[in-house]
């Protein structure tokens, strides 16, 4: 009996697209092993979604080969929310080509062609792909002498599977866009054309996905950065280097002031460090051994090599080492908004989210072993408070463990991982283990915040480091009068200010909460006769510490209101003849709601209530 026959017998043939046999996902055409445990895989299951998307990639490749016979095929995996397939073509596909391909795909789905698994020896398999050199390369990489293939109509592909029983079981899909991609991701190889597609079990899921993509486009921080005049990147300066415009700089200043004030309250000492140091410093820290590919080339100064700093930690260690420390002084907490520079290939740069120069909200803590557990626990509280302050109360937490290439002893790694795990468990925070994703000098806790659309962003990190204190001989005099090695914690709450700001823009779609908004109030006189009164209102607002602008242009009131709303200013205060004579203002929220007229002092009280940090 095949799995498909068993599915029919159990009434599951119409919903199951594959099966799990003793934990392994296989096609329904496979025979049922005697005594095996069988579970049905549905299109809505994670395994089912991957099968659905991979099968859709095969359908797309078949359509491409029919419409563009000269195209040479490579690989076509399932990815999150969809699939892609890479093709070697002389001319990249156009949007019109994608429409034709998608139309042919729908015809293939309607034909309900079966996916048939075949097996062949490698030598025979080579003969089945004439004119397809990439399939030959893939066969070279396969160790087994027998390979699996899948036939669907006239289309044959080298594939491990599994696939849906037939094309008619494929759900809703849409071809999205094309991109360039090097074969095997190597820039020395030929550039291929990649077609991306989205695929879901139902039309409703696809439509929701497309709606979210449209919302992502509207919230794109690069687009809003231009429209709201927040920041820019200049080719004359260089890619990945950010110019902060006055409005963007205003938000950044608020972020930095909040950060400094809260760190002072939490017992941190603020420090500053240079942007450059002798290359030897990075040799001692281990960055030249483990991090060289992300560092800019050294600069020669008076016969010595200097390096733009990729990290702040060696500088903070030098401050710590500037004099002998006693165990009574610990923990010592140094914090710095330190700008660092890292080489990122130009193709990976992305607005504020991936840059070459950025400012870390960095801190390094030096402590005794007996202080480690409590300090990590406190750090988790501090981190979550900062994230909540900026409107992020959803997140995923990961414990990243020892990577394959690491520095230090196994005993210290085990101690550090144990301390991080205990703090998370004591705090009652759910977390997942991310094996091998720690940094070379120690394990870490990573917190990935979720924005309004449910997207995850890596920002906060807490890292335990035994390695650098040993490399730099960072010690303290213990109670017994002897020198003991300090433990060091690397810690960032927002991560990169540039990246965090970009996430904030997309999270709020540029409509920052009142306490963060670069301009909190626009004062709009109806005619020139009210300019004097409007100016007085602006001065009162500014005198009370609020960020207010007056729009004194000779424009109609409706135009001024619309522009204020487009600039996403929380409040517009209309000041016409009545308001000026009565000494009041008429507020309008940026969403369009008009409030009753009220006195300036009453409005100031309203504004004070709305500009308090919500996490406090």
C-alpha cells in the first residue's frame, strides 16, 4: 500500500500533500513500511509550506524552459514565504516576461500533472541534462552514486524532494521580482538571473502577504527618510556613511539624551574614546585573527599602522587598566555612544540598516565572578526597559553558544553560558538556544525586537567575555591581596543608533510618538494678521521645552494643515482671529481629529501628559 492509498483509506487524501514516516518527510507515492509511524503533512504545516513552495519553484522552472528554451537552469529552493529559481540567460527577464511565465504556471497547475520521483546512477543522470552545465556541477558535489530526480510533464530536475502529489495541489502564488545572483554566491562566477515568487496554501494567505509587502513599502525608512527630511547618503562622501539632517538629528539627540540619563541612573560612567588606534591593539584583542574581513585597511602614520576602530571594547579596557583596581570598586560600568567603522561590501548596504560607519550604544562592565549572575539579571531588566520606552514590547530571545572558531578555555565558556542561561530562567523569559552563534570571545544573549508588522530585528545583545581580560591582563586586587582576572560583559541595548532609528521609522511609519517627534507642534496662523499672536504661541511652547515651529507662509490654512499632517507632526495649532482675540488655540491631531479650543497653558498641560516616556 502506498501512502496515498493509506491517505484515501483514512480520508486524508484531499488535505495531505506528504507524510512523515518515522519522522522523515516523504512523498505520498512511497510505499508504507510495515510497522512505521505515519503522520500526515498538510499545506499549512511548516513542512507542508516548504514542500508547496519548492514544488511551485519546479512549476516556474518548467514554465521558463517552455517559454525560454535557451535558459539554463540551476537551483530553485523554497524560502520564507515563497521560493526562487536561478537561471542563466543572456537577457534578464522583464516584468512582461514574468506575466507570461506566471500565466503558463497557472496552465500547468490546472493540468494537474503528477510529480514522479525517479532514481538514476550519476553517469546516467548526466545524460538526462544535455546543455545544462550547472546540473553537471551539482552532480559532481553529490557523494552518492544514485541520485533522485523529479519529472513533472516534460520537465525533469535533479532534486531530493519531496513534492506535492501533482501540480493541482499547488496553492496560491505570485511572481514578485527578479535580481542578479552569482552562481554559488561567488562573484568570480557568472551572474545569473533570479526570479522570486511568493507561495501560500490559500489565496487569502497570499493576499495578506501582499498587503503586508505593500505596507512595508510605505514604511520603508529610505523612502520616509527622504519625504520627512531625516537623513541622506551622498555618493560624494561614500556609500554606507550617513548624513543626519536637522529633523533626524533632533530624534537622535532625544534618543541619546534618554540613553545618557538612564545610564547615569543605572550606575554607569560615561566615557569617550578615539576613532582610530594602533593596529597592535586589535592584534592583542584578537580582532585581526577573528574579525579581519570586517575591518577597513590600516592607515600608515609615521611608519606605524593605525586602524579605524571596528569595536569600542579595547579602549574601555585601557581606561580600566589606567590604574590598579580593587575588588571593592567592582562592578565598574563604562558606557559610550561610540562610532565604529566596519567594511561592508557595497552590495550589502541598505539605508540605515546596513552601513559602514555607525554609533553603538556600547557598554563594558568589569566585575568579579561572584557578581556575574546578578549583573546579567539586572542587565535584562535594563534592556527590556529601554526597548519598552521606544515602543517595543514583543521580542524573541536567543542564547547563542560557542562557535566552531573561538578563543579562551572550554571551562570559561561553560561558566559564561551557564550564567546567561540562569539569568534568563530566573527572569522567567522564554528563549531558544542558537547553537554556535556566539562571538569568538564569548557566548551571548540576543534580543530580536518585533515591529508593528511582526518583523524581527536584531538589536540588543549581552555578551560574557573571559578572553579579552586575559589578553589585556585586566585584573583587580582581590580581598586576599592578590591579583585576579576580571570578567567583562559587552552590552548594547539599541545596538547601532542608525539601525535602531531605521527600525523606529518603519515601526511608526514615520509618525513618531510625541516625546520622540522632531517637531511636536506646528502653529498655523490663518492670515498674516495673526502672525504676531502665532509667534507668541511658538515662543511659549519653546520656552516650556517643546519643539514647535510656526508656519508664517502666505498659504491657505488647508494647505498648511495638509503639509503638517504629511510631515507627521503630532499637533497643528490653528490661530485665527477668534483664537488671537481670546488667547486660545484650536489643536488638530495629525490623524485629522480636531479638539475644542483651549488656552495655551491648558494645551501645554495636555502636551506634557503625552510626551512622558510611556515606560516610566
